C-alpha cells in the first residue's frame, strides 16, 4: 500500500493562533490542509469562508483542499479559487449539474473533488468519477467535527475502490469525518488513500504534532501490510 496521506481539518483548531496551528501540522508532515466551508443551508452551521482560505494560503505552501458544504457551489467556486484553494470539493447532493461544476473548477485552474454524504450511494457519482481528482466520502453526517464514524462507511469505501479499479482508475479516495487512532488503519485497508484528521489532531489532550505522530504510527500497520 502506498503511504496514506493525512489532511488535517481545522474546525477544532485554535483560530486565534491559526498560522501556528498550520505550521505545527506542516512540520509534523501533513500532506495537505483540509478547510471546511459551511453555508448554514447544506449543513446547519456556518463555518469559515474565502478569507480564511486566503489567510491559510499565506501561512503555508502545502496544498489546500477546500471542502464546500454549500448549496449551489457553482456560485462559490471562483472566490475559493481566487483565495488560493488548490482542490475544490463539491457535494453531489448540492447541485443539479455536478459535471458542469467540475468543469468550472478545472477551468479556474484547480483540481476538482466530488463528495458524498453518508446516505448517498456510491453509484451516484458513476458518471463523473473519471473526471475528478479526488472523491470525498463522509464518514459522519456533515456539519460538525468530533463525531463517531458511521460503520457502513467501510463498505462504501470498498465499493468505491472496486468501482474505480474496474475502470483502471487509481483516484484518491478521501475519508472525511470520524477518523480516530483505533480505526485509521481499517479505513485505509477499506480503500481510503487520504484521511481527514480533525479532532484526532486538534484536541485538548496533546499538541497537534504529537497527535499527528500517533496517527502515523496507527497507520503504519496498514501500510506495512501492503
Ligand atoms: C465535518 C467536516 C470534517 C470534520 C472532521 O462536516 O467535513 O472535515 O471537521 O472532523 P473529525 O475528524 O473530528 O471528525
Ligand atoms: Zn471536511
């Protein structure tokens, strides 16, 4: 198995010290940074915006992936590209024309991702899998960090990985939500190649660097198995 990528998510980070939090996970070997955008419609909370993406862009050279939990993402993608997002992920449930928004994202010079909420079947993205750079599978209902992984997610990861390999694709599958030290290896074995790590990295128990190291250690078993 190739190395699993870790994408820290900042919802539970200390925003008063955002640049320090970014630096801590960068130094601890984060592969990219995951920024959650919530509009109060697609999900109940409102969280973050293009100004935060721009601030993070100034704080790091790491790739920034912007997770757009917003209705009508076609109206928002340009401002997040402008702010410095490298990969923009939209939800298949959030727009009537996913393929057109994916083209729009690519025309803006960004990579494109498509996300699936827990109730949405893997087959929903069949027609666009060949056009995206990453597939995001929600392991929890979107809206909040710190929830428990929904167990059905494992079967969905397996199904998507099979769907991709039938087509000869090795597209990254990112698992977002519910990643913990005790399930990270199983998520990777089921087919995730990128793990979003929110509360497992940013919490009150230990500093981010120590938490990142513990996550890498937890993943090494799955990586060694190949
Ligand atoms: C939830 C967000 C996730 C979340 C992950 O709607 O998309 O990125 O912050 O947090 P944890 O890792 O704590 O589940
Ligand atoms: Zn997210």
